[in-house]
C-alpha cells in the first residue's frame, strides 16, 4: 500500500515511459445541468478503433484518472500508452466544471465529522472514531472493501501495462 508523506518525490516522472501524444480540452453544454469540462489526449499513433470516455463518480473529478496520489500514471495515461484516444470529463459542478446553483440547486450542508471520518479514516482495532461513535465497525468494513478495490485496480493496471485491457 502506498505511504503518503508531505515531501514530494525528487523526480516523480523518472519511472514513467515517454509517450508522444497530443492533448487539449474543451467545454460542452451549458444547458440543463451546466457546462462540462473535457480533457482529451491522443497518442501520436492511434491504434485502437474507438475512444474511451472516463467519467468520475460521486464527489470525484476527472483529475482522479490522470495520476495517483503517489505519482504513478493514472488510467488515462495508461490507456493513451496503449494507443487509445481518451476523454476525461469533469461532470457539471465537479472539478474544473463550475457549480451553478441556479442549474444544480443549492449546495447541501457539509457532512458531519463522524460521517467523514467513517468514510476516510480506517478504524484501528474497532476503537470508536469519535467519542460515543459506534460506527468504527462499519468504517473497518469500508476500509477493507476499499483495500480490496485498490488491490483489484492495481492488478488491472499491471494487466494494461502488459498490453491487455483488463476486464472486471
């Protein structure tokens, strides 16, 4: 599992292969849900017949597909290295797409601290995350599922690096 620090690696790009590609961005729509930012990248030689569109979920953003927190290439980069044209979107109101309350409605209240901790902080030995909070067991199960998901994603990345597109 990756270990995160406040120190940037000396050369995060050192292990990344050099790939000649074209890249750009554009905006689409301004209708019912508001404008959406789209980043695109294409290899110098496109070898795959169809483009791939990567759409983030939940509260994410398109940048989630461009790289990992520890500096490894993301799905978009890996797919371009395999010869695919890739489009990465920021859904309206997320990432680089603006949040327009008149179109998307009022923003909801922030999540309470116990809820945020249950999502993002793994429980240690079943101890409560917040005094009086008994959601530690649920958070532990969530972090185990997250770990299995990350391990599956790493296996898929290795498969892509060896020339095959992984199927889940």
